[in-house]
């Protein structure tokens, strides 16, 4: 039975679901349906079409015609932060929930998350667990599924960039105090939002129950995406560092994270340059890695980029082929009941 809270009689939704969408016509129908099938019924769903060039808006419009709780906004493409902010600006709910247009919720997602907020008035944000859908972690949870709900400290959030899932429900007061999503950022924009909220003193609770399916899409340039993601994380931590004046523990974690992601970025740039046979750039990146980490292997690779680049190219290409063969043979964990039994995908 769908739960109909008393406040529904006022005509004002208790929850506003924000769904940014850009060229997801293949997925968005299922995403919207997973919201409409919630056991908690007092919500509005704002779909923000962010300049899609496919039929994303048309698919959403068909749901609008069938269910008055769904609203469609269309805007010039500005990225996920701008799309979410458009939705937040039009929202009427006292609570906000984020659902990307290629992800799915279990039917009890809203009810369980809101129940946690209702029982803990001092908690501002509740984040869920989810099952990976597609990719090398298909069928596996993002985090351990056992244990109780736990509060996350700002240090924990800074130490783990995946501590807070995009599938989160939060109070309007969070946006009223810290503002919306940073529209200058195209990657890790949600992580930056959670960091800002945590550093502002808002309590965040992590629910270990897997209540959604988090899609990992194969489309796009993997190396370019990885470089953008790592560059975005470095920028997020550099900005957070300026906020943490007088907070030595947080700044120490941030400095370690900046060092970590800068090293990872150099490694990805080096391998990407090598695959593209840009041997000069590959040598520069491997040398920078060697200066940070030392070791004979990195020194040898940097030298090989300069003096024997072609054999090095085929060596790395061969290693990549071996990894792909091993990956295809690795069994996928599908022991979780959630993907098959609670959500139709």
C-alpha cells in the first residue's frame, strides 16, 4: 500500500525529486517509472532536460501526460549542476531527493530515507547504498550492505569520495544555507556539494541498505572521462582546503587527497599519451611520477618513452589486452536479490 502522508491534503508535495537529464532517452523512462512506483506517494518529480539532442524530453513528456506529479523543464545545456539548480529553484517540497535519469530506485527508497529523517530531526542528509548496474562491478553494492545507519563525520567524507551517494534525500535548509550546486564544475559536483554541507555543520547519515541501482554506462571515452574526473576531484579538494582554515585535521586529509589524485591523474595522462603515441607527453608525465614516487620502474619507463618508445607502446598494449581477457573471464557477483526482485530493469 502506498503511504499517503497527512500533509498531502494541502496540495504541497513533501518531497521534490530532481532529475537532470541529457541524452538519456534509452534510460529515462525506467528512471521516472521507478520514482512513480514509490510506496511514498506525496512527491513531485521535476525532470530538467539539459539541452538534449535526442528524444529525452519527449519520453519525459509522455510521463507528464500520465501523472500530474511529473513536471518537465527544458533549458539550454549547462551541465548537471545547472540542471539540478533549475530544479531546486522550482521545487515546492520541504525535502529534496536526487535521482539521475539513468539510475533506478527500489519502491521503498523514499519511504525508508524519509523515515530516517523523520526520526532524527537533527539529521539533514540521508544517503543510500546502491547496486552497480553495468560495468566491471555489475551486481555489486557500492558499499557494504550490513550494519546500522551511521553518521558520517566531515573527515570521513573527505577521506572517501564515495561516502555519500548521489541517491540522497536532504532538507531544504541545506540549500538555503550553502546554496545550490557549483555550476562551474562538470564532474564531482555532487561530492563538492556534500563536502560543503558537511563543513557547514549539517549531519549526514549513511544508510547501508541498497535501495537503488546505480548505472555505469559504457559509452564515452574512458580515458578522457577519467582525466576529467580526476581533474575535477583535485579542484574540489583545492577549494575545500581554503574553507578549512583553522581545521588542521581536515586540511591534512585534503592535502593527502590532493597528492593522491594528482598522482593518479599523472598516471592516467601518461598511459593515455602512450596509447596515442604522444611519446614526449608520456615521457614528461612518467618523469613527473618518478619525481613524486621514485623507483627504478618509473625511471625506466620514462627513459623508454624517450629512447625506445615503439617497443614500450607494444608492451603496454599487450598488457592491456591481457587485462581485458582476464576481466571477461571474471565471474560477476549476482547474489544480491535486489536487482532482479525489487526493480524491473
